[in-house]
C-alpha cells in the first residue's frame, strides 16, 4: 500500500517538481564540474607566464557557496511543498493512514526526487565536464587540449555531498508531519483576499522604505565627499559604519517597499478611475494587491539575492575590464626596457634573427621638484616632492599619440603637465568647475634649480609615456614641460628608456618570448635611484645597477604578453567561477518565484471559472495573467538591478571609472534569463487556469 501511495504521489506531483528538479540538477552539475577541475590531470598543472595556476582554494570556496545555497533552496522549497500539501496529509489521516506511514512516504518521496536529480545531474556533469573545462581554458586564454575523462573522485564527492543534503531534506519533511494538528490539516489557513485601505502604520512604513532606499543610493553616490569628512571627524573606524549603513538602508528599505509601499501604490491606482476601470485592470490591481501582501518576504529575498548576484557578476566583469585597461596603460608596448637591459635585448634579437617593428627611445632628465595636490581624501593638500622625470612636450605628444592614440596637448611657456599614479576620481582637478578660484590657474610646480622660473600644472594625467611601471617604484613623479624650458634644465643624471614593438608573428614566437621572459626574471638586473648629495637644499639623483637599500628600485625589462597572459588566466578563472555561481543563484531564485506562482494558480482556478462564466474571454484572461506575472517578476529584478548598479558604481569610483560595457552586457544576460522564467511561468499558469475553463464550454 505504501509503495503504491509513494508511486502515485510522485507521479501526481511531477509537474510541481519540474522547476525544483531543474534547479537541483543545475547545482549538481556545477558542483560536479568544479570538483572535476581540481582532479583533472591537465587543468591541475596549468601554467601561465611561467607560473603554476592554483585552482584548489578558490574552487573549494565556490563549492562551499554552492552547497550552502543548495541547502537553503532545498529547505525553502520543501517547506513550501509541505505547506501546499497540508490538506492532502489531512485526507490521508482521515483515511486511516498513520502519521508514521505518511512520514515514511514523504521521506521516501524526497529520496526518490533527490536520487533522480542526482543521477541526471551526474549524467550531465560527466558529459559536460570536458565542455566546462574547455570553456574555462577559453576564458583564461590558454590553448591546451584536454581529454574526456570520468572523474571518479568528483562522482564520489558529489554523491556523498548531495546525498546527505537530500537525506536531511527527507528527515525535515518527515518531522514536519508530526507538527500538524488534524483540524489544521483539514482546514488550512487562508490568506485574506479582502482589499483593505492601508492604515497609517502601513503608510509610514512604506514612506520609510522609499526614504531608506533613496538615502542608500545618495550615500553610495557621494561616498568620496561624505566619507572623508566623517573620517576627519571620527577617524577611519567610521568607514565600516558608513558602508554598513548603505547595506542596511537597502535591505530594510526593500522589505518595506514590498510590504507597504506596493500597497500604497496600488491604492493610488484605485483612485485613478480612468486607469482602474479600463479593461481588466481592476482585476489585475486586486490580484496584485493580494500577491504582494502574501509574497512580500519572498519578493524581498529574491530582490536581495538578485542584487548580490548582479553585483558579483558586474564587479567581476568591471575588475576584468580594469585589469586589461591597467595593463595597456602600464606596458603600452610589447617590450619596455632601460639602457641597462639594452645589450641583453639586442643579443636576444640577434640570436633569434628578429627585426622589431619599431624601437622608440625616450630621454628623461631626473631632477628634484615639488607640487601639491588638493584631494578630498586628506584634510590637507598632498605634497608630491622628490625625484621627478622631466621630458619635453614634443616627445610627450609623440609618445601619447603612438602608444595611446591621443591628440597633442598644447602648452604655454609657463605651463606643464603632471602624470600621477593615483585615481583621478580621488583628486580635485585644475579647471574643475567646483574648485575655488585660487586653483583655476593651475597647480604651482617648482623644479629646484637656480634661475628656473616656476611653472603651473594645468593638466593632471594618469597615462605615462612608456607606462607607469618603468618608473622607480615609490618615488618618481613625471612632468612634461615646453621644449624651451626643457633645454634650460641641468640634470645630474639622464635616464634612457626604450619601447619596442613586435609584429603579430613575432609575438607568437614562443622561443623568442621565452628568452625575453627569462631575461626579465633575472632579479640581479635591476636599477636603483638614489640621492647622492645635497647642494643648497636641492637633492641630486643618480641611477645605478648596484643594489642600494636606501634607493628606489625598478624592473629594467617589462613584457606585455606574459603579463597579459597571466592577467587573462587569473581573471578569466574568477569570471568563470562567478558566472556559474551566479547562474545557479539565478535558476534557484527564478524557480522559487515560479513555484510560488504556480501554487497560486491551483488556488485560483475557481476564481477564473467564475470570470469565464460572467463573460471574460480566453484572450482577456491570458492577457491578465501575463500582466500580473510580469509585475511579480519585474519589480524584484528592477529593484535588484538598481541596487547592483549603485554598488558597482561605488566600486568603480575606486577603480578610476573603468569601462562598464561588459557590466551592462552581464546585467542584460541576467535579465534575459529571468525573462525566460517569466514566459515559462506565465504560459504554465495560463494552461492551469484556462484548461478547466475550456472544459466548461462543453456544458
């Protein structure tokens, strides 16, 4: 009897379990593929730019995140199923089935569903693991052939992990049977559909929600202005409180939005008579009021999870864009090297019989100079003093045009350009409309040599000719001055830097690049900048290859391709992890909304039968259903996307506003996936409530 009851119950609930199964299978597939990567003999030994890539720790963290989220989803979905089946449990009790027998049936049903999900997940995981591995290598920019292998270790770990999860889920379902009273089971609690006017507490709570959300957005947008002011008053410990306030404003504000503000908004629509009585809008408003009241906490949870998912994906995409942009700026040619590596580079070129596309030499005069920057991050101005590389304007414009495709910058005889390795979002720029009049004429620049007039910096730039990495770490500023002024400077030392460009074919020559990489890894071939003596209060500098503990060091040979390969490998790997975790989150959260809506469809069949009898057509009912489901799906995604956009913008301020195109693409893909969930849910919902209506037409 119990076996027949189990089989019949599982078959009857197959439609209800469809979305649940899909999310479980996706989580199992992703977890299996992550686990298989750790044990794959090819992937576990990958190298980029001579360094071995370590996956284990990051994949372990990602696997734990998937397990925790899967546990949360399984618990939530099963509690939802049990609430939905309370009346069924009551009927079985009336028919004489004991609670122990019912609990055994539900426990076995959970294990059957879990076993089906596990078997399907492992099947797809095994056959997709190679595809996932190839996708990982593609995102990392690594060309390696990987064989098709069945990872028995990954199968064992996945089976044990998800087997325990499904076992605990079954025990949870069994324990819930004993918590219900028979009276409650036969008369399940009903959520009131009566439309009540929002009271003053609801109105205040709704207004507070909107105020909190807007306040959080304002604090995020004005962080570079407000946080430094608070730091000056209360110290750096206030930073955690400031960021925490933004987080809690959005979390609490979102809850108030769904619990109260939606009711206020729908109440306003009821007073807008022309819209309220148009077509089936009256029915839609009434149903939406009921749905928002019943599902407020679920929609709040979906919004927060969506915001976290989009923020994680968008941030990963933005950091990847930032890393690529930074690499292009730091090493704008294939090879950047100083005069101390010139001999070694020429030997490699001769040994491989390579004629480079172009070699550009740049001469810097290194002098002692000083200027001050106003920054909102400090209470006083920031002094940039010490060794400064000076180059003529003509050479600066030529290099910027060649390396960064930028137009020439004209200067007057008393003007200069300063290059600073700081995000410009953190610096008040000269000529900025919000600056005081005193700064609008530029920043005073003093090159500490007798008889040299003072200059004024009228442009601050982050782009350095030949890249910032060729400078001495921690000391060297750089300025461009008019050619006539440059000729008057008498430096103690002159630095020579070369930029070498290769052809595409030469870049692909692995032996050539390996020779250059080996030369760049020689730690003995570095140069140092030191102050040698002080005359009349002015420091004079010299560059040497002899190690100086008191000096500033730099690498004398920089290669773009190995650095680019390493960057692509690292960020491609993190993007891969973020992408599949986000995909799991999306499927699970989308499934939760789908399950909630489809369960309500069963409850509303009688209501739609009544509407059919009083004259509503099939198309009108379908249009009403699609509109209501759209609002339920749309609001959490819109609000979650807004939260994510402000969070990503907050991060972008500290990354000097990198391009956000990739972020928008990621957000668009996320919204498209939810749109597919909406279409599937609306279509299934329509079939549930409209098929019985078509049957009525026969009578």
